[in-house]
């Protein structure tokens, strides 16, 4: 790769670092308002990281290189690494006294909108730290949408972009300019956050808690202001249903939400991946609710409330928990484990494999079985009423293959650090799918990742980054051909 491309990528990443450093002034102001001394930590962190970022941006100014897929891969990886590094600075300097591994883990979990945490004592934590965790996830969630809608489709890694959903004719597009669409995207994202904040407040949350939970609900990220997560509100059905609804909405394609909200396009809701996503959400919610009613004799409404909240949280990779579902029995635990694979829709804030990939894989399998019977038949793989391009089919198969291989590798690596089977296999999965909590007493919904050895935390940080960047976008930079000039 030409040095001009590397310099330009570093420049873009450093500019993002400046913006993220400026965001530290928000929790600084909150700590100052509440009289907490950690405001100095955030002010210093903003000055330190911002100064370094500004210096790097000035040193790397120059002529922009040609926009290629290799340049795109490099920029994406550098942006996320920059976000994780800059985001960890306040954790290192704050009164919570985190190690380097813990601070980086928490930052990675935040910026990748995963929701796994190593911090204990959230109920008594300084407000600035709580808000910084939520801000990281909110920014990360917005970045995830942009990644799925624009970047990954451009790089042929996957993702169903806005421009692939719409007709190729410019006249049929509701927004002719990218800037108009981007502004609409941020507007919808912010409006949902505000609506969620208001809803949580009216349902009984304190305003500060409502804001933090809204930031992480819309990001389907899962950081909470309480050690018991949403279990703190387990007896407040209204809060749990509000969370369920907004997590479900945030797992839908934001391009579709824009078409529906701003242009009244009801036909946009017929997107095939929405039907697949809604189908497996309903199936898992009802199955677990019925199981809780029969096996544990819980009132059906209570069973449905907690089943809906926890299953939607897992499937949307939000990472919240209203109860320790690992204690619900074998079937519920198995359902939670399978749900960790699923994810929401492309172009949403969710992680996981995502609904459109399952749809395309099913079509590929169906067509492959048909050709066993009729070897000479030619069947087109279709997404709704449109054919799926060969590049998209290849990207889906490559992703699934890479997912299984990397999951196995991460599982073995975590097991080598001394973790038991359940902890290692579920931690590897939850990191790669950005779900948050895993299974077992250590990393399960009632635990934290704090007891993990430092090496395991670094491995988990890598897993979360790879999962957020859809695996292939990370693997490609480790190939020798990528760095050839």
C-alpha cells in the first residue's frame, strides 16, 4: 500500500480522535455540575488526547489518495481502533482505577456497542463515568449504522445498503443527495433517543438514568447505570416493555425507518429481512414465555414480559438483562445461546449474523437442494423481487465460514487462559456477535467480565472489534497482498 494512503487514513482517524476528545467535555460538565472531582479527569483527558490527535492530524495533512477498497479497509480499522484508544483514556485516569486491560476492554465494549463490562459498583459510580460509557455506545451505534449502510457494501464485505434497497434509477430514490440522507439518519437516531428518554422517565426512571439507558437502548448496546442492569427495574413492566419496543425498532434498518417516517413509505416495511427478523423474534419470545409458564408456573403476562425483554435484548445484541435467564432452565438457556447468533437487520445498530444473511443462506441451500433433483436447472437467488448479486452471495458465504473458524479459534484461545468450557465458548460467541453477556456464573447476565485474566480481556477486545467490523474487514489487513504497492 502506498504511503500516501496510510498518511491519509491516519489523518482521517486523527480528526475523529479530535471529535471524540471534544465529547469528553460533556461528562466533564456533568461531573462539575454534581460536584464530582472527576471533571478534572475528563478535562485533562480531552486536552491530552485532543492535543495528540490535533498534532497527528497536522502532521498527516496532504493530498488525498484515490478512494479504493484497500484504502476503505484501512480507514475503517483505524477509525475503530482510534475510538477504542481515545475512549479508554478517561477510564485509565478516573477514580475507578482500572488497569490498562480493563480500560481498553471497557472502551472497546462501548465503542463497538457490545455492552460487556468489567466495572463493578455502577450504582455508586461518578455520573461522568456512567455518561461517558453511554456516550461511547451511542456514538458507536451511529457508526455501526453507517458501517452497515455505506461502508461494508462499498467494500463488498456484506450489508444491504440504502442504495441497494432502492432502485438504481435516481428518480426513484427519496433522497438524491447523500448529505440529505445522512442528516435524516442522524435526525431519526437522535429523535428515537429523545423519545426513549421521555418514555423511560414517565415510566419511573430518574432523568439521568433514563438518558443513559436511552442512549444505550437505541444503540442496542446495553451499558446500564446499575450492576443488576435492567434487573433493577424487573418489577416495572412498563420500563421493560418500553425497552423491548425501542430495542426492536433499533434493530430495524434505519434506511427503512427514514423512508417510513419522513416519506410515509409503507411499502418499505415489506423489506424481506424485516419479515425474517420479526419472525424469529416472535418465535423465540413465545417459545420461552410458554416454557416459563409451564415449567416454572409463572403468570403468563409476567413470563411474556421477561421473555420478550430478554430475548429481544439478546437477538438485537443489546445486552440488557431483566433476570438471570441462565437460571430459567435448560430450554431457556439453550434458546438464549442460539439467539446470540441471530442479530437484527443490516443497517441497524445490532451485531450478530443478521437476518439478511440467513435469508440469502436459506435461498442458497434451497437452490442447491433443488439442483440435486434437477441438475441442469438455473435458479436465481433473489432478495425479495430482486436478484442477489454474485458478490453479495460470495460475501455471505465467506462471512459464515470466517465466523465459524474465528469463533473456534477465540474459544480455544480463551480456554487456554484457564476459563471453563461454558465461559470460554459463550464469551467467544458474545464477543464476536457483540451481544454483551454470555452464559455461566462469570460472564452470564448476573456476572461481569472483571474476573477474567488480562490476556482473556485482550482476546475479548479483539473479538468485539472483529465482530463489529464483520470479521472480513479485519482479516483482510493481515494478508500480505493487502500491503503490496
